[in-house]
C-alpha cells in the first residue's frame, strides 16, 4: 500500500538522527495501514514515561538485572518505531547493567531522558 | 493459521498483531506467559510466538510447558532482544522450533511461518493416512 500524505509528512519532518525514517516506512508497509503506525507510535510514547521511571528505580536500587530487563524491552519497542537515539542511549545503559557497575548510570539515564524528549517531539508533532 | 502471541511489551505486541493480521493469520495476543498458558486451554494454536523475558512464566518456561502438554503440535517461535548462540541453544533446549530477534523483521517472520505452515500440513497428512 502506498504511503498516504500524512505518513509522507511524518517521514519528511522526522530528524534521521532521532528517528530512522526507513523504519517507519517499512512498518507502514508491514501493517498496511497508516492509522496503525500512528497508534503504535502513540503507544510507544505513552509507554516511555513508566519505562523511564522503572529504569531510574532500578538504578537507584543498584539492581543491574532489572536495569538490563527494562533496557532490553525499551530497545525492542524503540527499534520498532525507528527511535535510534533512544536505542543508542539504552544500549549504553545495557552495557553498564552487563558490567554490574552502575556508577555511571545516572548520566546515561539523563541522556536517555533527553533522547526520549527529542523522540517525543519528532513523533508527537506529526500526530497533531 | 491460528497464532498465539505472548509479549509483555505493548508496542512489540501491537506490531506483531498488526503484521500477523496483515499476513492473513488469525492472531490472539496475551501480555505474559501466564496469560498465554491460560489461553492455550481454549485450544492449541498452530503457532506460538513468545517473548523470552516476561513477568511470571518466561518464554523458555512457557515453551517447556507447551511441549509437555501439547507435544510437537504447536510450532514455537522464541522472540527476543537477546542475541548470541547461547540464547539460541537455550531456546532450542526448551523445545522452541525457531528463534527471532527484535526488532521484528517481517520477511524473517514470514519465512518462519512458511515452515510452520508446511509442517502443520505434513502432520495433518500423516494423521489422515494413519486414520485410514
């Protein structure tokens, strides 16, 4: 199914360093309905708040296993909508969780929060 | 085919559901392994696609229970963001038929489902011949 005007607009306005446009195109082809792409993007944005809270709580507790589990889930959902900046930041957090040394976790959580804000701006403005 | 999905992440779950329905499959989705196990009691699907890490019953545990109760009749695909041979081996040891990594690749999924469909048709044919 060809991309509709709304989807073309979404793909045109997203910053490629924040959201990979090719992933959105591929997703649209795979599900065959732009409304579902919108729904999936909205769902991702809706889920990011609680996910970030869970990551912060795990870092505060020094719980590397929980941090690993939450970063894996976040990476999976972020990759589904092409949120590459979020995937990169989550990758760094996951590496920390793997090492067991969470000393630098707060800095990476700040970067992840910024990445999520940028992604929300990129995906969210196309929902208006 | 009738496909049951067990995936705790709402985004990945919706993507899978939409892709499978677009492919023409009948898809039921569940939010964790326990819910999937309960749903299986309503009738075993041809395919189970299960996430690895889930609250409660995790993917490998769900897979082992399916093999114990339903034998080989359900084609099980383990879906995970984890990579590496050790994880593939662990999934296979739990009884999974195949393994897919996230993010979901529609073509890879389609290939796995083509194998599942062929196996299902072969089993149906064997049962038909045995019944004669």
